[in-house]
């Protein structure tokens, strides 16, 4: 099975959607076959980021509620993103498939009332990998530590925890890290997002790394990101921006792990 990278945060609004989307685009641009799964069914945002608000492709909820096969919910966004990179060894262009949630109230109620279908989700990932011959799946999961989030963590080969530089988040991030390690997810990186330029990034990186004993990437604050208003992929709009470089560094950290171990 392909490698599963999960992006999580303790609190909502920490930028994990943008981070997950940019990592997926970066890996696909390097020639890999990637599935980006918007599993945050209570507050989905991926359709907006990829400017696909009008599509009629079945959603992840449609699959979870047994209304379609998992591959029916996978939308190929490769051409729309102009991912022109090719794998030099195999001559194969990377591809990016997006599985988006919609957030329809009736579907959310149905899933919450019946309980998240853990087994069906796990089986869906295996089927998706088989049909699309993927290199990686990147899952954006809901914030916090709800029951379904534990499912996503348990399936992960590596985990990126997104946090703000806020003392109120340190305890929750530490709790998530402890849960992940109990679930045998030991390849964890902390992504400190939206850090103002007045901070010493090296010092922030050192202090957070010492606190959690894991790799840390500092993602700087960007006014340009704010102007995008939740639409578009940052590393494509601003490829030379310091934030784009930091996002590539974060992706490289998670790639180093997932490319060096056997898949789960």
C-alpha cells in the first residue's frame, strides 16, 4: 500500500488545509502519483482551494455512505494545476487526485448518527491505492482528537501536526503527539504556522524541537496568503516566496520518512 501522510492540528483554523494541498501539489510536481483526501467532513475546504466549487464528482461522504465506489470520488486535478514535471527515470508525469468532502448537513448527520465507518474508510484507501497505483496519500483530518481522528492517525505512516506559536496550544500538541506514538506513529513533525517575521525562526525551531523531541518546520506569516482568501495553491502562485520554500522543506521532511520505510 502507498504511504499515508496525515496533517492534523489541535485547534481549527491553523492552516492545515493549505499545508496539505501545497504538499500534495509539490509531490505531484516531482512526478509522484498522489491522492489528497479531504477527510475534514465538518469543515471541508479543498474544493475552494482548487477552485472546483461547481463540480459534480461524488464526494467522500458519498463513498462513506455507500453511494459510490471510492475511485468514483477521485477527481484528477493534474491538468488544471499544470503539473508538468516528469520523473526522469521512468518518464512518467505526476498526477494529483482530489477526494473532497462537501459538508452537506444531511450527510454529516448521517455519519455522526451512525458513527464514523472506520472499516469502510480503511478499505477505501486500499481500493484507491489499487486502482490508481499511488505513491502517497495525504489526508487532512479534523482538528482535535475525536474518534474518527484516531482512525486517521492509526492508519498513518507519518504525521504533520500544525500549530500556532501560542502557549495555549503546547499542551494539546503534546497530547496529540503522545497519542500518535501510542498508535505506533513515530514519524511526526511539528509545523509551526503563520510565524511573524519579528521572531527568530532558528530559535523558534530549536525551542519547539526541544519541547517535543521531533523535527520542526517554521512556516512564516504571509500577507500574500491572506489576499488569496482560501482560493488557489500558494506554491504555484508564489513559487519563490519564503513560505513556499518552507512548505517544500516540510514536505521533504515527511517524504524522507515515508520514502525510507515499508508502507503500512
